[in-house]
């Protein structure tokens, strides 16, 4: 059974930091591109960051220079370090695993991030 379990969300003040974690099980982790998305109320789901099987990263324009995505293949985990958080970063953050060799993807259940004073 495939599971993606996100953790690390919560309430943080503007300018603060959070680190999200996504633990994957039931997949050959090293063959999956991993990504973080987010969705705020009333808005479409937005791509935040991706990390390839080789560790190549990419970021959405709104988070460049503030967020860092990384993967730990030994622990089957993908991390999202979020710094200099803004109220507009508030959303439910989702982890996605996308197979690089077949048309398959999996999503986590999401974790809430709220940036507010």
C-alpha cells in the first residue's frame, strides 16, 4: 500500500520558518520525482517545488529564494524548508510522488500551514 504522510505544518508568525516532511512508503522512492503543492481556500492548487530523482530542484516563482526542497533516499523522505514566510504562504501543503517510468502519481493527505501574527 502506497502512503505519503506529510508532517510539520502549523501556525507561524510572518518572517518565521517551518520545515515540512513527507515520508513515502510502498513505492520505489528513487524512481519517483517528488513535489510539493499547496492550495489556499478558493484558489487552485499551485506547484511549490520539485526535486528529480537526481536531486535537481525547481521552484515556483513566489517561493524562489525562500523555500528549499530536498530528498533523502535513505529515509524515503522529501523535505521542504520554508523561510521568510508570508501570510500569502498560508495553505494546505501536499506532497506528490510521480513515477518516472509509468503514468502513476500519488498524493499525501496534506498539512496545514498558517502564517499569521
